[in-house]
C-alpha cells in the first residue's frame, strides 16, 4: 500500500516537472504551432517595401536636340546682351565727346580768357564779335566778281568729269527706259495671249451651239 502511494507521487511529480513534453506530444499543440509559423512566414513576406511594378528603361546618352522654346530664349538673351553692349558703347562715346569738348573749352579759355558775365568788358567783347560778323558779310557782298574755277562749278574733275557723269546718268536713264519697255512688251504679250485664248473659247462655244441648233431644228 505504501509502495503504491510512493509510486503514484513520483509519477505525479514527473508529469508536473515536464509540461512541455506533454504539449509537444499533443496533436492540437502541433497544429497550432504550424499555423502560427505559417502566419509568421506570411507576415515576414509582407514586411518591407513593395516590389516595383515596372522597370525603367535606360535612357540613351549624348547631346539632346534643343527645343524651339530654348532657341527663342537663347536668341532673346543674345539680343538683350547686344543691346546692352550697344548702349554701353554709345554711353562711352558720348562721355568721351563731352569730356573732349570740355577740355577744348578749357584750353580756349586759357588762351583767350573771357570777361566775367554781365561785366562791361564782356559787353564790349560781344559788340566787337557782332561788328566783325557784320563786316564780313558786308565785305562778301561788296567784293564784286569772284573767280571760280571749273572744278568748283563742274566738280572736282572739271568739264571732262562733268561730261562723264552726264553720260553715266544718260546710260542709267536709258537702261531704266529699256527695262520699262521690256516689261510693257511682256505685259502686252500676256494680254494678247489671254485675249486670243478667250476668242478661241468663244468660237468653240459658238460652233457647238450651231451644231446643236442644226441637230434639233435641221
């Protein structure tokens, strides 16, 4: 009796100390374990970035053809740059000319300094300038006949040069008249050709009408 009780206690202790073995031996535990493992595998597959839906084609290398908008923009930039350069050059030229005029004015004042504006000396200077201008006009008017050379009258080449220029002008005039005449003749020929074609068409129409009338009325 005592021996059988001890044996029962030992078996109970052995079963309580090894619970995993019991679960492993259970078919329900094995089915649950396989389902959990399969679910974990599916979750591992879903984890991470999605695979690409399409594969990008590699683009070719090398220079590309410029578009019309690019060419227009480039031309606008070039025009703006050229306009800026022209404006800068013009400003520089005006500044240089103004500086040169100021230098010349200063030199003239150094050589012949003018009196102060509004002073008596300045009024006398203006009076002398006016008198000298009037005197020059009076001398030119009362000078009488002035000899003028043929070069001044007929040009630098004299009479021969004038004759040559006159012949050149006549030749140009004749060439223009010849071109006008040729154009007039061509237009007249075109009009005559068109008129002849119209007359021929009208004659054909009249012949057709005569034949039609003869066939109908005898």
